[in-house]
C-alpha cells in the first residue's frame, strides 16, 4: 500500500533530497510550503509536479493541523527551521519561534490529528556547541553556543518528551554538518565552492571568510537523508547521531576545493572579522557507532574529498551556464 509522507522544509537542501528518496520508494509526498512573494523552487524544480504542496507555516498551528489532515501521513519529517547559525544572533526571537516552538506546533498537530504517525525531528550537532567530550555521541551533554543551537536543544527535548509522554513514535536525528550542491550559499562549504567556480571562471578575485580553523564533521546530505528514513522504519523510536567520524578544518576545505581546479587558496582567501561569530563552535566530531550498528548506515559512502569535488563540479557547471545565458541575453540571442 502506498505510504504518505509529510515533509516540512521541503524546499531546503534536506527536504529536497528526502523528497527524491521517498518518491523513488513509491511514497506519496506532501510538502508544507510557506507563501513567499517569489517562489523558492531551485532544489525541487525537477520534482515539483510529483509533490503535493500544502500551504502553511510552522508558526501557524491551525495550518499544520490542516496539513496533517490533508496528507494523512504515515511519516512526518520535520525539517523546516531558520537553519543558519550566524543569522540566529541577528534574529534570535524568530529563530526561537521557527526553530524551537515550531517543533511543538508540529508535534501537537500530529498528536491531535494522527498520533500514530511516525515523526522525525531534525536535530543538530550545534546542540553540542562547546563540546564537553570528543567524539560526540547520543549521550553527550549539550552545550549550545548560539540562539540556533539553543533552539535545537528545545526541539530535541520536546521530541523526546512527546515520545515519553504520549508514546508517540518520535525520533530525533542528531545530524552533523551535511553539505551538497543544494546547500544554501551562505554556509561556508557552498560559499567556498561557489567562489572557487567564480574565481576559476574569472568572475571574482577573492574570497572573504571568517574563522579558518573551525573544525567540522562534514558529510553528504544525500547520504544523510537515508538515515532519516531508516530511523522511521525501526521497531522502536530512538535518537541517533549521524556523522562521518572525521573532522576537517575550513582551511582544509579551501585547500582541497581550490586545489581541485589547480589554484592555491592562499592566493585568494582573505580573513574578514565580519564573518567571525559572537561565540564559536571550535570542533565537532561525531561518533556514528549507534547508527552503523542499528541502522546499518555506512558513514564513508562519500568521502570528504569526493564531497568537496562534487560540490565544486556542480558550481563550475552552474556558474558557467548562468554566465553563458547572461551573455546570450546581452547579445539578444
Ligand atoms: P554551522 O556549523 O552550522 O555554523 O555551518 P557553517 O557552514 O555556517 O559554518 C561552519 C564553520 O565555518 C563555522 O565555524 C564558521 O565560523 C566557519 N566559517 C568561517 N568563515 C565562514 C564564512 O564566511 N561563512 C560561514 N557561514 N561560516 C564560516
């Protein structure tokens, strides 16, 4: 029988990869979509006709109740949020609403309309923040370092609480940084690969970055959404760390990305204090043992180097295509 899935955050990186995966598996996919003056379609353009969109907003409980009624979901994936750490200092209250309280709204909508639906919450390694142990695992205490991290801790504990209070099948996936060509351009990985493409094609001279020594456990988003699905296929609901078990610096990311197109990052990267954070997360390194053992997850499916290279390749392709079409427009072709 066809399963129904409801995805919040469907236009984002993870939502779009998850929609690809669920459509391949034969699911009927419903996506919650917030009204914007200009539609945000880039990541889901190729599947937009296969998705049933439901207008709604994570801050509006009645719209979520309606979304659950309309989609009658077997599985709910709550991926929507204000997801950029740096913005969370500029908009801490909105981040609290869109990243924290929204989780309760979604949990309530499911509890009221269809409590037997399985629920996935997108938790984050940013909850570990100023890490109290390394590597970080499911039992590591949280010490968030940004309004975003604090909001994610709230969402995580509400998910655990609804599991324990109402016996709902609610899982929290503590995902370490995960990147792809669909990553927002403001995140450091995409910012670098986009700049590498533009510099290589002669459209940009330098790249201004903040802290090059930050260490992150970076994986490939396309691999990570499989874990979200796997978590909801288990006999019991639980929480899992999803990570590669390797950590690399922003500097190393630059080295590989620039090196891949035959350039030396030191000739182009300029440090700009504007991109330093009010409080930094210096090191993240996840221990994926539980997801390896229980979900059968392979954290090394895509290596760090492959990830950087595939992102550079896509940005080279995209920047070249946009440049060509702009030139055609100028020439009136
Ligand atoms: P985050 O781990 O969710 O905050 O993901 P980001 O990709 O935004 O940032 C990863 C790390 O890169 C953080 O430690 C940032 O301080 C560091 N970083 C250094 N320069 C930059 C920059 O120019 N932009 C961003 N977004 N991050 C930067």
